[in-house]
C-alpha cells in the first residue's frame, strides 16, 4: 500500500486545497456574484453537466479500455494498442459535435423549464467544453495507468477550482460581464486539458504507428461495457442538474448545487485514492492475485469509509450555523446534504469492488445493470421531482436511491464470482461513532455569537471525536503504524 499512500497523500493535499477554494467560491462568492441572476449560475452549472454527460458518452468507454488493455501487453505492443483504443473516442466526439451542431436548437430547449433561449444561445460553449472534457478523459486514463494520479488532482482541484474562484471574484466586483465570465470558464477547461496532455507526453507511453485490428473487437466489446459502467455513473450524477433545470428551472440549480457540494465533500478521501486503486486493481486482476485484491479491498474500504465518516459527522454537526452564512434563498439544505453525503459513503467502501468487476472477465454480467442505472435515475428523478412534487429534495433522494441500488448489485456479483467483499465489523463501529458524534454536537444555529464560530467549533468537535474514538478502537492501524515508524515511543 506504499504507492497508494504516497500518491493519495499528494492527491489529498491537492483535493484539500481544491476543497477550500471550492467552498469559498460556492458558499461565499458565487451566491453573491449571481444574486438576482441565479439563472445565469444555473446556466453555467447546466453547461458543465451537459459537457460531462456528453463527453462521457463521446469517449465510448476508452478510459476503461486504456486501464484494462495497456496493463495486459508488454511495452513494445502498447503504443499500437493505444492507437487502436483511440478510434472509438475520435468517432464518438465527431458524432456528438455533428448532432448538436445541426440539431442543438431543437434539442436543448427541451431541457429548460422556461423554454427560453438561455441554452440555445450557448451551443458553441456546449461543444467546446465537451471536446475539452473528452481529451481530459483520455489523458487522465493514461496518467492513472502510469500511477501518476496526484498530478490529475492538482490540475482538477487546484487549477480548475482556483481559476473558477478568480472568475467569480471578478464577476462579483463587476470587473467582467457574464459572457466574458462564461468564455473564460470554458477556457479554464481547455487549460486543464493542455496541462494533463503535457504530463501524458512526459510518460513513456506513446501512440503507435499501426493499428491492431486483431484486437479491435475485444477493445470494442469492453469499451461498450465501460461506457455503460463508468459513463452511467457519471450520467446518473449529473442528470439531477439537467432534470432540475428541465422541470423546476435554471434558477433552482444553484440552490441544489450548494447542497450537493456539501455532500460531495464527504467523498474527498475516495477521490484521492480511486485513481491509484484503479491502476493497482487492473494489475492485480490481470495477475489473478485474488488474496491481494481481497486485502486491498477491505483495507481501502475501511480507511475510505472512516475518513468520509469523519468529514460527514463534522459537516452535519455544524450545518445549522453554517447555513446562516448563506443568502436567505440558499438555506434549508440539510436534507440534500444528508442524501448526497450518504451516497458518497456508499461509494467510499466499494471502490476496489467496482474496479475489480470492471477489469475482470465477468464484466459483461453487469451490462444490463449499468444500462438500468440510467433508466432508474431518470425514472426516480421524475417520480420524486415531478410526480410527488418533492423538488430539490426529490432529486437528492433519487441520487441516494440509485447509488444504493447500483452498488448492492455490484457487491453481490463480485462476492459470487470472487468470494470477496469490503465489509468488516469496524465499518459498523465507525458508523455508530460518527452518528453519535454528529448528533451530540448538532446544536442550534445560534449557540455561539457568530455563525462561523459555531460551524467551526461544532464541526471540529464532531469530526475530532469521530476520528479519535475510531483511532482508539483500532479502526485506523495504518496511521498508528506510520507514526510508530517515526516515533518509537508512540503507543
């Protein structure tokens, strides 16, 4: 686990920095910069979500193919395999660009509750951000395959969120207009793609000069699976925003964005480790080392779940005073946070399990499940948002429900095929400790003289208690061993 600790350590630093930048921007700057013009912020969020959805489709599962196939060939064969892997995303991107270039004005109004021109006036932005994101998908996979995942975190977290914050400040102080803000925001994704492409060119992996048509069928089959495996999860995550804009209105998207952001912070430890765990899982599956996979599965699940629970308990305890820092229209987000936070907890202990399934010989088994994920996401969002009229809370419930449904099936399939699972009794101990800690310090919003003081103190007490108790009960032996290696007298 040494390389995991090293790469995830650097990634955690980047993600922590990005978290601070994103929190300042999402909670303080953007709500005030877009006050009275919430639909414009909603437009930015929808363009981003559309770019993520379209790029995940256009790339046609190539990132998963890169992770799977490059690990199975020697260094001489890899360049030609990589060249062959790039056929599908090139064709997919061309198809998406042509579809929206010629039919975008008919398609996009369907996803605006006001049926206005906010979306159709920015078709070029949709296509540009989609193209940049396709390139990012590919170069991230190459960097992940070479186990250099920390670089990705620095670009995605520090640069992307830092530039977004700068643009938000410029807009807030009226130094730029909205159109300039949007253009520069899309341009920041282009810079991210350039930075990671430069990193990819520094790796030993190169694109070959010939096609490996004898392997194209295998690549095509797996890429289709990977499209619905990885792509379905991405689409399911961002469909919330699209359907909120479609049925409630663009002005409601920013409100959901803040609640979703709070919940997504819970997944920070998972984001720091999933790239390196994916690379290791692909290698161990290829080498058929089931015992090592099982060990990595349980250990990573416990550590990720513990750190995620520590974060969630802190946010939950301090959310009441924290909401007083927001403009009045953005309050009442605790329910959305809880649903998204629980969704992140479910994902946190199932990372290796999902990676093993994706890279195993039985990956085809979950194809109907992954196809169903998108269907279930659309159906549950429509049920809770429109039919039951739950609005933003309905979108959050739908996200939690689809995550639970999808991950339970994956756990069952991996158990049946490999007889491995990520569970241990320490997960129960961590859960109980986090709930009790959050509840104990979940005081009223006016418990302190200033909301920010209350949010910090209550959050720190809950997180600190959760971590300390779990550490004392032996739920984090990796940390204890690491400290003892440097401080011999440590108990």
